[in-house]
């Protein structure tokens, strides 16, 4: 029972809540042993007699505790400092802290900060972030009547209450954000919110484990954030279900469980406020990456495929699952940022309410047809949204499928996956604001450089091109040499298509080009580096793809141009001797630098041979400015400097 609760995030605190990778069974056994021993020690006091309370920590350490009671030595503890927070946890329970998840926590603090800037800016409140030079201007959408009310009358002085309000870090903002961390474990994330994110009203750090809540209270007192962080011991689902009322909802909900968060999503989409932020982490990448499609369907309602684009497909499956659960309550999601990093995926979405826009969710989902031979990808939308007369939007069923029973390129069958989120997975404007804030204040986070790198690639991703191809996938399919990323991107651009990178894979290519154009470019590349056809089976995808001649001239021209550029770089023309001599004349000789050259300002790098009637001490004749065809005489060979 204990291990089962731990796997769902309801038992003893485990590393999944802070990104731990330790198995749940070992964590449950390790954490459950200490309370059992404590229960045995408390047995003499369970007969109804009162107990004044535990002795002070200093008394126990000095050995001055109650007599007649043997206490085991205190367990060693570990102190960790991350960001502005400092936490303490038992050394034996390493599952309380995972340093790999520091990037996750830093990114979350940066995103919530910009979300607070967006939400409080609409109320006329400025946030003050440590390290920022000046307060940014707040853009407030006010009506004409509200503007007239805010304008001071003639002769009326500004009172302190009319000054722009500011929200600083560590202070309670009455109109600020209410944050819930459903699975807090040691409380590190909640404490960092209180110490690093301005504009907060309260932070609820919840966990179902009593030991975790005791540890949270210690860390909250250690960091002096008791006025902001409130520890809570409850089932995360029940806690969120109890806050379904509009007035009791949370503005930000953070879920970082061990494994899958699907058991909490239904309660989370109901407990988040209108336009609130929902932050969800999934560490069960084996399920989302296609190793068990049936398990993925039972959890997320979608079939995952084994694909080179599995990381982005995992992000889109999680977004589909969130939107599907929100649609049950006439709500829908708007992704702000979706990141695949290390061993997990992390999504930041806003949740809105609207029956009309919730109907459009069907047109944002799609099935995936993936060829089992060449890996060609085709998407089929589940719904269709079209404009009707009068500015209305008409929803209807989509037509399909987009492929034939056999692949047109290699003749293999297709695998069916999904449904998954086919709309953009990032809000580029919001991501740009986060990137700008992190770049302007690089010392705020320890992983600022990585955050800047990831967000920079995210801002360049094509928003309307789901999934991607990889270089090794394309080259291994036809058994040829792998082209460089620059060569493939250049070929796609010359062919008239858009192309970008992907943060989820370092050698990925996102493009709006169809699979036929991609394989046409690979055929042109194979012409430059031929494959031995006799080694290919006639039924293999490589043989069938290469048996078709390239049809696109643009791709071939791009490859030829790239080869010419590389050849020109390798074969640079030699410099003309006259040009080299004229260039060298601009450099003085060694004696000129020492101040002993007889030429003075007329000195040049190489001195010509002297005439028979000249001497070293003779002053040079001023014949006007020196021309390239006329060189001043040099001293005799016995005393001249020569060529230095």
C-alpha cells in the first residue's frame, strides 16, 4: 500500500516531486521505517498520561534530555542551497532533492515572474525583481471613464495611495497570485517562489506525507517565509477539488509528481482560476516515447509511436490530455511554453472558460500517420473550423485520410498514433518576454545560460510545423552519408520551404516541406555520394526511394552552390607579388620602431639597394611623396638594416 501511494504521489515524499529518479519502492521502505521506530518509542506515553513535549534540539545534542529514556543518535542531515533558498533534509533520504531539476525550478520561477508581471500589470501594479535596473512600464487597458477618474483635479496633490503600487520579493501582495504546489516534498520549490518571485499573495505547499510536512515546516522557518508559505497535509486531488469555487481558485498550480500526473489533471483544470497558469511535469518518458502505446492510451488518451520525434510527440500528447480534461468543463488551454529536457517534459499552459472556443479544440487535435519504413509523417486533423457568413465559425468533421494504404515513397504500411495537440505549443510573445528578462538579469539563476539557449531555439521554431525529421533518420533510411545540418537547411530554403531547428533534438529539422520534397533532396544528396545499389534489397525502403530520379531542381542547385562555395574556400587565389609588396611597404622596419632608422618617416618594411654615390649619413633627398613605383635609396649593405 505504501509503495502504491508513492507511485501516485500520495505516499511518502519521493524524488519525483523534485525530479528524483529513485525507485518508489525503495523510497517508501526507507521513509516508512523512521515513523515506525518513533511509534515504538512513544508507546509508554500512550496510556493517557500527558507529555510536555519533545525536548529542545540543543538539549538532546548535549545529552540533557529526560532521564531513563534512551534515544538513538540524531540522523545526519544535509543542507542544500539553491537560488535564494536553503533547505535541510535527511542525508539518508536523497530522494528529497535532485540537482538535475534545478533547471526546471529556475525556469518555473522565470515563467511565473513574467506571468505575475502580466497579471498584475493589468491591475496597475509593478513588480520589482532583484537585479533588474529599472521598473518596466505597465501597460493598462483602461476605458475613457476610468482614465478621467484617475486624472488628478486641478490643485489636487497626489496622495500616497495614488502612487503606482509595487510588489517586491518576499512581501505579501494583497492583489497578488495564489500559488499551489500540490506535491511539495521538502518545500524547496515553494520556498524559492516566496524568495524569488514578486507579486505573490500566498503559497500553499501541500503533501500527503506527514514526514514531508514536518520537513517543510523546518525549511520554512529556516528561510523565514512563514508569512507567505503555508504548509498543508492533504491529498492533492481533494485539496484542489475543495477549491473549485471561483473565489477560492488558485492563480498558479504546479504539479511535479513522480511519474505520470494524470491522476491530478482533472482536479487541476477545475481548481485553476480564469486565465490561470498550470505547470505540469511528466517524468514517465518511457510511456510517452512509445515503448508502451497501450499504457499511454490508458493514461493520456493517445497512442504514442516509436519515432525520432518522440520528445515533441510527448509534449503534444500531454497538451492533448490537458485540453481533453478541460473540455469536460467547457474550458480550454492556451500553451505558453512546452519544454523537453533531460528525462522529463514540462508544459506551462493557461486555462480559460468559453463554450464557443472549447468547441474549436477538435480542430486542434490530429492523428499521426507514420510510415513504418521511411518514417514519413502525415497529420490528419480530427475537426475542421471554417468561416461562415456573418463572421461566424463553422465546425465540421475533417476529411481523410491523407495517405494511401501503402507509403508512396517506400511502399511500407503506416502506423497510426495520437490524437495529439497539433496547434502551436509555444506563445512566442510570452517566451520572448521571459528570454528578455533572463538575458537582462543573468545572475538571477544558476542555469541562466541554459535557459537562454533553450528559449532562443524555442523562439526560432516554426509554430505551425508539428514534429520533425532528424539527419540520422534520413541518412540511415537510404544508407548514405549524413549531410550536415546546414546543407539540409540550405536545400530546403532554396526549394522554397521554411525550416528551423528544434529544442527537443539537436540534429532535428522542422519544416513545412512535404515528405516528397524531403526525400527528393536526399536523392540529390545521394547523387553526390552514391550508394552501392547491389547491396540493397529490392524490397527495402532505400531501394524504392532511390529508384526514383530526383524531380526538384532547386534542391540540386542548392547542393551544387554549396559545393562551389566550399571549393572556392579551399582554392583561394594566391596574392599578387606587387600587391604583397605594396602591402608590406605600409609596415616600418625594426630600426624605425627603435628610433634609429635613417629614413625617418620615409621608412618602409623593405629598403631597396643603395646607389654607389650615397652614404649612410647622407640625408635623404626630399623628392616629394613616395610612389609605389619609386623606392627611397637604402644605406650600404654593411650598415643597412636589410629585411627584418
